[in-house]
């Protein structure tokens, strides 16, 4: 069982750090086209904020903020978003995962740009939710569920 | 990045790995493993693989360390010593595989060789195509998410399956 840390420095710092890191995670996600990073890294960064919250503020804080079934749904939703981005081009007669054929009001090159953004978002959702889920299960021992 | 820096990082990697293996208390071993992930990330960055460095930093140095710590909370900090015979088998195995890798390594083209087969065949196609075809200056993202999208889709499915497996296996056993 992870208890809340006694030090006010730790708890205050974690509270301050978590939203900042989350903002950085979102930046990594949407800026993956131009700079290092992308969905996977962004997902781990977002999940890491919940890990930090749990380590600093205790397991109860994590329980209040995270619903395991919602996490499972988000993880599945990420895969679904990826597959959907792959299937949508097929409606227009294109091959699976050919983002150039996505039904968007932009030209094919820009559509590919957005296709990459969609699937990166899907990857990020799945990775973030999965890591939080595994962590929840790992630290869960004497919690009545 | 200069070669002495990479060499120093590699030496540090070996030291951290040995520390992680030798520690009798598993908590320092896990911390050394986290340090190993971080130095590995620095090494990737030093040889120019920034995206891999990023992943290694967040996963190898970050998430894995926390997972290991959580696993230690559930189990024990003490290491159970391996049986004597098994250690010799392990040493022999490591030596054979290590020598095989060292032998095969000579057949690989030099690092960063522009005339190496992979640099001549598909890489130029991706490098030239990424911006005009996908509007994505970061070629790594273009390759992962567009040119090799099937791979990434299956990787995402693997991650989801791993999470689902952990969720089901680590459930508390409720008395019926």
C-alpha cells in the first residue's frame, strides 16, 4: 500500500508538477510531426503524472481520480480510434490505413498529416490508460474492491 | 556527438548493469536499473536517435522503474540466491552469446555508413517522401505512423493486450 508522503515539500511539488507534465505530454503528442516524440511517448508522460500523484499523495488520491474500468475503456478506445482511422479511407475506395483517402476537407497530403495525428492520439490513449491500469493493479493489494 | 562521450556512456552502462546484478538488496538494484535506462537514453541521444532516446527515457528510466518498485512492494526486497550450478550455466550461455555477437558485429557496416545497404535501399525513399507526401518533417513519425502504420497498429494492439492481461491476472481473488 502506498501511503501519502508526510513531507509537505513532496506533496506540494507533486501537485505543482503533475499538471505541468500533463501539458508537456499534450505538447509531445500534437508536436510529434515536427519534433521528437509522438503518441507513445506522450502516453507514457501522461500516465507518469498519475504514477507521480500516487507515489506522492498516496493510493487513495489515485483511486479518487482514476477509474480502472474507464481506463480499460480508454485503452480499447485508443485501438478503436486507430482502426477507425484505418477503415475510414476504405469507404472512399482506398486501401486500409491510407490516410490520403480520409474524408477530410483538405488535400491528400494534409489528410495524411491529420491521419498521423489521429492514430498518434489513439496510440497515446492506449499507452497512457494501459500504464495507469497496470500500475493500479500492481499497487492494489489490501484494497477492498 | 563525439566518440569519447559515447564511450564514457557505454562504460557507465556496463557499471550500472553490474551494480544492478550484484546488489543483494533489490531496491538499489531497481534504482541502478533506472539509471541504466537513463544512461541508455543519453547514449541514444548522443548517437542521434532522439526519438528512441525519448522513448527509452520515459519507459526505461521512468515507467519501468516505478513498475519494478511497485512489484517490490508486493514481493520482497531480498534476492533469493540462484543455485550454484545454474550460475555456471548462465555464465556459459552469456559468454557464448556474447562471443557470437562480437563475431557477427564485424560483418555489419560501419555506424552511419552512407553506403550501407539499408541507407541505399529504403531510407532515401522515406527521407525524400516524408515532407512532400505526409507534411511531416519528423521522418521517424512519418515512418512509424504512415509508411509502417500496420506495425504501429499491431504494437498498439500488443500494448492493449498486455494491459488487459495484467488487469485480469493481477486481480484480487475474491472469496466466492
